[in-house]
């Protein structure tokens, strides 16, 4: 009896030892599996965390925002296109106005040139001279000056060259006398009292003429009055004085050094 009990006990002990070894082996395997699973990204178990799916409200909110953005972009594109069309149309109008003004200016230039070509130069110069005189119709002459018509005259008895005489006139806000009518010529002739005096007549180059020169007053108007008898055709730079016994002017070389009295007009 005692031997059987011992055997049973030993088996039980043996069985218990094997059980423990098995349990230990199972525990070791479990720890190994946990270590492997932790390395591979977590335990592979059937107990997963619940996945949160987006709700329909979130989709609706996103769709609403996207729709609003699209609406704003469409409105912005429409506004920009409208502004572009407006600016383009206004630009075309301004360009048309500019072209019309440019054409009108060209036509006026052409008309003015034609009118200038058709109008005799003496008439233009005479008109300018008369306008100059009209500007001082109410002006009284200073002391030492003699009034005739719309101008004031003064004779200087000193002797100077033509250029010096003109410079003296200009210092007194005047210029050498310009004779534009028969009456004015008679007035000047009486003023000089048979003493030859410089007047504002000279020659200037004109390549259109065969002689290459023409007579011109100091205000750039041409010699046109027929009161002068036999005006000589100049062939060089000359200056004129008034007057000889025949009522015509006399002329001298511009830089000849001749000196005369002179008459200023303003």
C-alpha cells in the first residue's frame, strides 16, 4: 500500500513538474509573441479599437464651404471681365478721339499753309506792323519824341554806324524807323532836314532770288511800298539811309564803317 501511494505521489509530482514546465513554456511563448507583435506594430488581436467614421454633417459643412468659395470666385471673374470690357471700350473711344483730333490738326496745318502761300507776304507784314501801331494809339510820346500817327519818332544828330545806331534805339525800347507809307516817308524826310540818317532797312540772304539777297525792314517785313523810287537789287549785305534828293534811300555796305545820324521809332 505504501509503495503504491509513493508511486502515485511521484507521478503526481512528475505530472505537476511537467505541467509547470508546460506552463512555463507557454508563458515564454506568450512573452515572445508579445515582443514580436510589439516590434511589428502592435498586438494582432481580435479586439480592435472602434474606427470613427466621419459624419454626414461634416461632409455637408465642407460641401457648403466649397460651394461658397466657388460662388465668390465666379462673382469675382464676372466683375473682372466686366471691368475689362468697360476699360477696353473706353480706351477705344479715347483712341478714336485722339485720331480725330490728330486728323483735324493736320487739316488745320494744311489749310494754314495754303492760306499763307496764297496771302501775299507784304500784306501780312503790313498787317503786323499796323497791329503794332494800334497797340500804342493811346500812348503819349516821351519828352524829345515827336508823335506821328500811332508812333513816336526821335532823331539823333550824333554820328554812329548802322549797328551802333540800332543798338542805341534798342536801349530806348525802340528800333530804327521803318517807313511803310508815303505819308510816313514825307514825315521822316522833313524830320531829317536834309541830313542823311540811318533807317531800319537792310539786306538779308535769300537763296530763292537770283541775286541771293533782298531788302528787309528790321521787323523782318519785306520792302513793299511803291513810294520808294527804283529800289536797287542788292547783291551783298547792305544797310540803308534816308533820303536822297529823288526821295529814294541810299545804301552802304553793312560793315563798311560809315557813320550817320539816325532816327528811332517806337
